[in-house]
């Protein structure tokens, strides 16, 4: 059975460590991996949290311009993408459960499904961006929106493009990680004794989903009525 290597040491099921490993036990190794991901996600939460806070402040202090910008976003694509990400997160949860049972074949199927949905999200976001660039909604000298607070609308789109770009980059990383999991599962790497990488990637993918759940109302709903 293909195994996992740490510093050149082949591990058939992740249940043993050699004397070169920096970890005392397999449990220590797995807990360190999960703790590392939680620490990384905490730092990312600070990044996005600051962005959310600024967005909320400007959505109130520049309410007219912000609402003008929100009304020009594509609510249909935003809503569909929200459903896509919720579904993708649920599908990858199946991969996590399958890995804990050692069902590598199901890990591959669920992982590929989650990755395909992630790609669909990015494709729709690309279409949306294309429409917005075509309508001159990118902040700059040719910005198309006008009104009493067009500066607020331009500010909205500055945050809109920054936030969706950052989220999109996290999506790309997440899809890459899921495909890596699929590759390892195809090689029968996971078992009830060792499946931590799937848990770690599942945490990351759920975080990406959560970020979009917070972005959606900020960028598509607040001030739209």
C-alpha cells in the first residue's frame, strides 16, 4: 500500500514514526497539524475581519454611495455562488467522513465533486468580473457610476474587487489542496489510523465557505432595497 513519507521515511498507515521525526508520537504529529491549521485560520480571520470592519463602517458612513454600488452587483450570480459553496463544503464533509472510515475511493469521488463545484464558483465569478469590467465599474478615471456620492460607490467597488480577489485566491489554494487529497486517496493513503490531512483541508475549505457567507450580505445585500 502506498504510504506517507516524513524525511524519507515510508509510513504505511501513519501510525508509526521513525527516530528522525520531530514528533514524539503519531498523535502528537496529527495534533500539531490541526493546531497549525487553526493558527493559520486565526491569522486569516484577522485579515478578513479587518476588511469586514472597514466595509461595515463605510457602508454606514457612505451609505448612499455604498448602496449605489451594491445595486449594480449581480445578485443572481452571487446567490448561485453562495449555494455552490455551501454544497461544495457539504460534499467535502463526505470526504472527511470517508477518510475516517478508510474509504479512499469515496474520498476521491467527494473530493473531485467539491473541487468541481469550486471551479464552477470561480468560473461564475470570472463571468461576473467580466461584466463589471465591461460596464466600467472598476475604480479609476473611467468609473461609470454617477450620483451625489459616486465616490462612495467607487469606494465600494474598491473593497468589492479586493475582497473577492482575496477570497478567489483562497479558493484556488483550496481547490489545489483538495486535488492533492484526491491524489493521495487514489493511492490508498488514508485509513482509520491516519486521515489528518483530510481533516486539515476540510477545516480550510469550511473557512473559505464561511468567509463567503460573510462577504455575500456585505457586497450584495446591504443597502440594496
